[in-house]
């Protein structure tokens, strides 16, 4: 569960991270712990921003059954 600050994160060219990228990232890391999935998402956002400041808040909750 995440807020729009995740998928609306923009890179240096103004491209959005997007919901598809978030979905793909979570699926690729589904075998990992919730904390590791959270770290993977936050790390991916930081790389995507290319050093730019986060413009919106990011809230992320990872639950696994």
C-alpha cells in the first residue's frame, strides 16, 4: 500500500516512476521480507530521482501473509 508520492516521483527529465514500475518492483521482490521490499522501493525511487529532492511525501506499508 503506498501513496501517490511513490508513482508520481519524477526523474530529471520529468518522467514519472509510475504504477507499473512500482508493481513490477514489488513482484520482483515478493520473496523478500516486508522490510527488504520497503528498502527496495525506497532505493529504486532514490535512483530514479537522480539526486533530485522528493517533491511529495512517500508513505509505504508492506504486508505479507
